């Protein structure tokens, strides 16, 4: 007769793996985050003009594929006014710095920003970046966009929850350089790109396989009947 039923320790290993896979594959676990956040500047190093002859930029890195959802710059009115516009450009790292001029840079995304009030001025976007290093540049194409907005400086380039790898400045020649570039307030918000359907299917298949292996690990001990 059957004396008792015992379960192999492997069953619990399989169950633990299944739970881990299930948690990893739950949709919506990942939330929006800042891939660039240089903090709110205090103006302690002065203010720096954003105009047709003075552009500003910061370098940042993504460690995975990200869906960029918004870009923000901390600005004050300077000689500008609410409603003035400027451009957010996301550029490839290669050929961004001097002696490269604007026409030779690789612009991956370009969005019009609008100055609304002193503080953070945010613009929505929807653009996907793969893992890598990039530059976020603030530019003004014409004095009809703005005569000049101010970007307060920061006391340290290491400020913020996701500090810039470097800052850059371009004058009238349109060439960005890191020499003497001010640290300013910039932010980029992003969501991790969802896993493709093939990955979800693979995860489901793995869970099913673990469940099958779990059932196979049930063992029974039997004792022969006495003669």
C-alpha cells in the first residue's frame, strides 16, 4: 500500500523560479524615470543667455532602450517673454562637439519648446532611444522666436538625480565646446520600452515548462504488501 507521499526539494526550486519569472513579466511594473536630471539651478554661478548666438547643451546616457516622453529646461524670462519658443534637439554623440558645425551634426529628434513662466518649461514628445550616449541641446533659430531667455547656472555639474556627463556651449560659430560651458537645469523623462510579444510568449512557455517539471517531481514511496 501507499505509505506516504513526499515532494522533492526541486519542486520548491521550480516554484521559486516560476514566481520570479512571473514577477519579471508583469506588464506595467516599470515606471517613468528621469534619464537626465541636473537639478533645479540656484543661479549661484550667474545666468546664461539662450539666444540665436548662444546655445546650451548637456550630455546624457541611456543604459537600455527608452521611450522619451518629455524634455524640460529651467529658464527665466531674461529679455524674452511668455510665448517665446526655442528648440530641444537630441543629437548623437558622434560629431557633436567642435569643430563640427550645426549642419554636420546628427539630430535624432527635434521638438519646439515654449517658455511659459520662470522655472521648469516642459515639452512632451514621443521618441525612442536605444542604449547609448547623446546630447540634449537648447537652440534658438531666429530672433522672431525669442530675443533671449536666461538659463540660471548651477553650483555643481554633479547636481540632480541623474547628472549630466558633461555640458557644452556654442557661440556665434555654431560649434559646441565643453570648455567654459555652464551647468544648467535640464530634464529628460522616459519610460522603458515594453518587451515585445515574442518575449511574453517565451515567458509563458517557460512558466508552463516549470509547471510540468514541478508535477514530474512528485514522488511516491510504496511498500510491498506483507506475505
